[in-house]
C-alpha cells in the first residue's frame, strides 16, 4: 500500500459528526434538539460499563454471538485460489447482522425512557430485527417499508406482524427504502416526545453513522480474534456487500489501520453500471445531501435523487454511509460492484457447494469473491461477510428462475 | 435593491397589520401557470412570496407539498427555471419580497457560490433551507449573509430557551415559527400554544415572527396574527392547485383563479 494520508482511519467522526467532508447533521430544526440529546445519551452509555455488559449479555444469549468464522472449504477448492472464510452473521437470531445494531439501539432507547420505536426497512431484515427486540422488551414498534418492498419481501412483512409490529407502507416517491426513510423521518418530526428512531444502517445524521458502526463492529472484532485463533495471523482481505454499508463497516472498521489488510466493499450494479438501473452510489454517484448527511448519492444533474435498482431489496438505496464515502476518497477501501446476474450465480453456487442459502445481499459480496479469489495465492486469507440468510429471498429467486412455488 | 423583507414588515407595522406570507411550489403545475400564479399573488393579498424549490425527497413536507414538488419536476422544473421564474416575476414587481424555500441538495449540486450569485441577480431576498440547522451555518447561511440575502430560520415547538439563541444567532429577515410538531399540512395549529410560544420566542429575538404549518382559513389566520407578525399559508394553496387540475395533471382555466381567490379570502382574515 502507498503511504496513508492520515495517521489513523479509525478516529472519525469529529465533534460535528464529519468524516472528512462527509456526514454532518442536515436535519430539520424540529429534530435537532433530539439528535443532540441522542448524541449525549449515546456518549454516556458508551462510557458506562453496565451498558456494555447488558449489551454483551443479550448478544450472547439472545442473538447467539459470537457467530462462527467458517472455512468454506469446497468453495475454496472450486475457485482454486485464496482460502475463503465466511463470517457467519446469517446464523444470528432473525437471520442477519441487523440485530447487532438493533440490540444496541433498543437498549439505548430503554435507557432514554423512550417507549415508541420507529424504523425503516428495505429487505425487511432490519424491520424484523427491530420488531423482535421491541417484542422482547414490550415496546411499541412501527416499521416503514416501501410499498414495492412489501410486495417483494412478503415473508418478512408477515414476520414483523407476528412479532406485534405495525408495518406502514411508504407510498411516496419510488416506494422503496429511501422513501421508507423519508416516512420514518416524517413520523419522528411529528412524534418527537416519546419516539426513538432506530436507523438500520450507518447513514442518517450524526451520531447514527458512528453509533451503528460501533454496534456492528462486533463483527470485525470477533473476526480478528477468530482468525488469530485459526490461522495465527490477520486476514489478507475482507469483502462485504454494501447497501447503506453497516455490515461492511462492522467488518471493516476494526481492520482499517492494518495496512496489510485489503478491504473491498461491493455495491449493487443491478442490470449494469452502463444502465440507469443500479444502486452503486460510489461507483455511479457523487457527493450530495440526503437523509441528514453528506455522502455519495445517485442523482440527476439538478440534484434530484434517482431510484436505486437491485435484485436485492436491501441494497437498492441511492446513498451510502458517509464513512464509506470518506474511506473511498482516502483510498483505504476499494469499492467495486456486482450485477444482479452475478449475484444470482453466486447465490446458487453457495447453495450447492456449501449448503448455505445466502441472502441476495451477501451474494453480491460472494460474486466478487468468485472474481478475485482465483487470482490470489493459496495462502491468501479472505473473509467474506455472510451477513444474512436467504430464506426471505427464495420467492424472488424462484420467480427469476421461472419456478412456481 | 435589498432589505425588501425588512421594509415590508416595517411598512405593515405602520399600517397596524400582520403580513400574509404565501407558499407555492415553483413550476407547479408547469412553468407558465406557475408564473401567472405568482404574478397575481400580491394583488390577491400576499405580502411576501415563498417559492418552493422542488425536491424529490422533502423530508419535512406532508402529502400536499410532496405532490406539488413531484408535479413540478414531472413538468420539467429545474433550479435554473426556478431562478428564471423569480427573475420574470421581479421584472414586474420591484417591491414584494421573494423567499426561496426548499432542501439543500439541489442548491449544493447547483453550486453554492453560483446559486447565491444567480439568486441575487434574479431578485431573491431570502432563503429557507429546511435541512440546514445552525450547526451547518458554514454551508450556506454565512455565505448568503455576506451577499445580503436573508437566511430565515425555522423555529419549532422543540426550540426551547436553551436552543433559541443558537437558532436565532445568524437568522435575519424574519423567523418562521412552525406551529405544530410534524410535517406541513397535516395538523391544525393549537392557537393557545402558538401564542405562548411566540411570546416566549420574542424574548430571544427582535425579528418579526411569522407562523405557519397547517393554516387553511381566514379564521385561523386572523387568530394567529393576534400574536404573530405574519402568517404563512402553503399546503392549502398547493392543494388548491392540485384540486384544479385535469386527471392527467394539466392546468385548467380554474387553476390560477383557485389560488388567487383562496389568497384573497385568507388575506381578509389578516386585514380585518
Ligand atoms: C442481509 C442483509 N445484508 C445487507 C443489507 C444492506 O445493509 P447494510 O449495507 O447496511 O449492511 C441488508 C439490508 O436490508 C440485509 O438484509
């Protein structure tokens, strides 16, 4: 690697919530006092050992952490290059990494005395995780979900309802994840007194990108420890899929200052970067302001936000967490993309070779692993974040493969 | 000529009445109709014109203003055309203050310097940018002040006595008090709490205070202007535009008239 531009990549954000020029607090005045209150409450919780102890206990006994670091032997043989490990966050309770962050935020909401929880969801995994934690603690839960996503992620919609959550369709705009986020923000503005907004990724106004990253960092912290135990050294590369970027940031952050570790984020290229139907904010977008932060966004020349497209409802967000934008500009993390078609191939290969049905989101990461693993030597240790399981996606996949269930 | 906003409030104070501030979305339902709408607003009784810069993701707006923005965008409205509309209005009206209201991204993408320069030339007097709280004053507020463009801030029911000085520090022109917790056009203001909050905010600022969000009738306007220096009407006007359109979203002979007669009616509440 060339000489890094800063001493450490792990000190952000600054007190204004900025990672370089990215991040910040671009919200309506109504929300500003709440965001400042949240920032203080999170600072206090972070400094309180009893908060961390409570979180650790729930992560162990309720979520099922640590998740295994699994050597994907047959995939490794098949690709004939790097030694591939899966960080198996798909084995968490509720089936994805989303619950790591949700447990942290819900415990914080309880500390703050908030009784009403709102969330946005795309694939439904964050919504399910939030509904789950709310059921566990007896909190009211309202989940905003784009009308289009409700249609393509039906099993998760029913799951949320079983768990006692109210699922509210977002009918505005493109009726997907970004609109669900708009609706959640509108709800929050109208219900500031009793409501806690549990954001599902490393985006939104400060302190959310930092807070969600901290809660997800358990993924990378465990991976470090597990890889040391297994191989006696650090991994050589990390690969993760990027929607808003929370599973990726969780894996990456503890390794950012280890210059020997190559780090790769995989965005959704949808039907291809040459078409307008993709969700690759870094590869195909530019800096702008949306949902409380400055970051890379998909938009037209007039600053109007365009719709993201991906086979995966969890990746078709037209933005990305601000810390990723900074890591891209600093060239610490490489951002690439995988198409719907490539992800679908990876999905099927993983089912057959490893007996693991991956979610369509990590299938994008896997698609990139398939591209680069063969080019690496056999002693190259590669970790892919298997951040979710594919049960929720079997209907989508069946549909594309022309199978009637 | 700058200082139009200040002059407007000073003049009205002499007349002993409050200002009627009207919000419509630029380019809704199309450029030509939108121009006719704003050209007729002063005669219908508007004292200050707020002109919405359409945005795909207006996070503080309710269904009526969201729909107006999407109508304008569908009809091809851009930031350039919004500034052109202001210029065209200014050609026939040198007095009425014009305030552009919206979200930061379209301005950021246009380029802050270029936007302020072009806005000044077009005859814009003030800006309200919903997602730029005082914490982000370096972005646009301070550069705007340098160019003598007022940066009008929203104060809300969550703006308590600790927060108020922060909010008002770099505010100029007037203060826009958002009378309800929530998005535009959904709840009716509670008049008692409006009065209490306006009086509370006056301890922190000498600027005129206009009250908006949820105002629909002459009745409400009259009641609000008992304590406030101005009243803002928005969602009701863009709904009038929306309701006057054909199924395909095209303007009809009623469109312009619908807005102007609603403004006249509400103006009677402010003027009586
Ligand atoms: C399994 C899974 N992976 C990834 C994502 C994308 O989010 P993020 O990039 O924040 O990890 C989602 C979002 O719904 C998801 O469900």
